[in-house]
């Protein structure tokens, strides 16, 4: 028979695992995350820094934020971007207008360097 303390610990660990897994999947299956991932994979300025993007992964433990009300909203995701030449950490801020997500500001740090690259987003690139 399992001791009561061990049983409670196992139950708590299982509940926390389910909670974190559901939060992760809820964040990655949003249209805001899909837009952030698309930007990381397709934007020329990102590929200039890291090479051809091979993998994009949400840094769940760093930060993510998502709120959407009606046709507006804001979202923020921190992503690991793996390219053919380098690895980068990308902080993507999105704004939703007229039921579509637009990049607001992008910060990238390549290979753990202290230099942070800011990718300007202009209205004509949207």
C-alpha cells in the first residue's frame, strides 16, 4: 500500500504536469502563435541572422502572454529559433487589429550574445 504522503505528492505532480501541458498546447495552437512562428520562419531579416530556419519552439518557461477581445488584442511569445548557421532567442510582440495579427516589435539575441537586434516593423511591410 502506498503511503498517504507519497500518494498526495504523486497526485499533485500529475495535476501540475497536466496543467503545464494544457497551458503549453493552448498557447501553441492559437492563431497568434502561428503568426509568430510564420514570421520566424519566413522573414528575411531573421534568416539573415540565423540562416534557414529549421525549428521554432516556444520558450514556455520564459514568457508568453495572450489576450484577445473581439477583433483586437495583444500577444507576446519568446521563441527559440534554430537555423542552419546560428541559434537565436526571439521575443515577438503582436497586436491584433481587424481580426488579424500583426507583428508590433521583434527582439532577437543570436547565440546567447549580449547584443539584442531589434527588427523594425513598418506599416508597408504588413
